C-alpha cells in the first residue's frame, strides 16, 4: 500500500467516524425536540389548571355547588 492508498484509507475512516457522529447528533437533536414539546405541553396544562383553579376560587360556595351539579350524570 502506497502513501496515497494509506491517506485514502485514513480519510475514508475519518469520513465514516464523522458520519456516525452526525447520525448520533441527529438522534440527540430529535430527542431534545421531543422533550421540549412535552415540556411545553406540561407547562400549558399547568397554566390551564391554574386559570381554572383561580376561577373556582373566585366563585362562591353556591356557585361551585351549582357548577358541580351540572357535571353529574343524568
């Protein structure tokens, strides 16, 4: 094997390693995106819960009872 062949083999190996690193990075980026979407969904649910809780806390006991009666199955 001459010097050019050896250099070509080294370059092919480095290219292979870079491809593996790029694929792993793409997988990690996908995981991070899914985690970010889930965190956003959780934050939105928490905000909705807080808004509902504030509305219920602002209601009188009679209003809460009336609202709950409307939820009972008929």
